[in-house]
C-alpha cells in the first residue's frame, strides 16, 4: 500500500512537472508572434503614408486646349494669259487714199488705207474718225463722217508694212440745196481708239452746215 501511494505520488509529481514545462514553453513563444504581427499590420510603412497623403482625392479636370486656327491653303496662282498685239496707234501708222473705186449719183467711193509703219504687229479694229478740215490741225468743217455699219467691225492684224482699208464715201457738197460750201484742204484722220490724227492733203468742197453730212465711213478690213 505504501508502495502504491509512493508510485501515485511520483506519477502526479512527474505529470505536474511536465505540465509546468509545457506551460512554460507556451508562455515563451507567444510574445514573439505578437511582435511580428504588430510590425506588419499596425505600423504603416513610411512610403505608404507619404503616398497616401500626396495623392489627391480626385484628379483635377484637364484644361481644354483651344484648337489651332485653321489656315487656308494659299490660292493657286492664276496664270495670266499672254497679252495680244497692241492696238495700232497714230505714231506707227501712215495714211493714204485710193479713189479708183468709182462712184455713183454724185458720190465718190474712196479707199482709206492705214499702213503699219512700226516694227511690231498691231491690231486695227473699228471705225476711223474722218473730217474735212482746212489743214492738219484744223477744226472739222461741218459734220464728221457718219459710221456705215454695213461692214462688221472685225479686227485686222497688221504686220509691219501691211495695211488695212475702210471705204470712205464722199458726196458732192453742191448736191445739197441748203449746203454752205466751204473749201477744205483735205481729210483729218483719227485711227480707231486714238486721239492723235493724221492728215491727207486732198482738196474737196465741204458743207459748213452741221446738219449736212457729206461723208460716211465703214469699218476696217484687210487690204
């Protein structure tokens, strides 16, 4: 009996010692686990804290940039057509008449000839101004030549030395009962679209009456 009590007591002592050892082991490991957890979960990393503070809660709206003004492409250069020949002017012309065309009923048909005396081609187009005058710079005696539109006013290109003709009709002044006859020294000629004149010395009778017209002129044509 005494041996059994001793054995039981020994077993209880051993078990108590073992339990104490187990409890001591558990008490030593627990503080290490808590320290590690505190460092990773409770203390924020410095970089994370800086990043969180710097980041704005919302992104600022982007400032719209105005579109660059549209620039139109430069207009294509317009080609200028080559200039045609210049009009024939008094300074580059000579004047003559040819009365071989005949006449009828008191009228004479005269060919008025303007010749290009220049070095470049020129254009003769339209009607000449013709008057009977007392001299190269004289005022018209009576009415100037009336235009006869029976011939179209087509342009005539005159090469140097080439002439254009227009039919000039002269009606005898004495055919008009109310004509005040005045002798004229010749014809004062104004080429088309020119204010300078040429003179052809060719005496004729003129009528000083403004309402009496003894001259008519057609448009120029090629000679």
